[in-house]
């Protein structure tokens, strides 16, 4: 399984919620610049940030990754 496009998945999922990058980042204690780099595939995702992102989508990290894998198989 490739995770190269995980950032694009995050961006798409966030936009479906109708939440701006800055609001999502602020609400989930993530630096907006970091989230921007992740969504634009310029930076990988550290586990602690992945947990915050998953939590922002009301999911555990396991649920979030499982959903991503199902949609990208």
C-alpha cells in the first residue's frame, strides 16, 4: 500500500467538511504551515500529527488509515 497521496486525501476530506485549512489546523493544534505542506505533498506526516488529523475527523488513527486504505485500493 502506497501512502504517497495521503496528504491529498486529508485535503479532500477536510474540504468535504467545509473547513478551511487554518480552522482545521487551529482546532486540532497543528501548525497551519505544516498542514499545508502535508496536503500539498511537500512533507511527510509524523505520527503525532497524524493522530491530531484523525482526531479532527472524529476518528482514531487506525480508523482513519483503514478508511484511506479502502478508498485507495
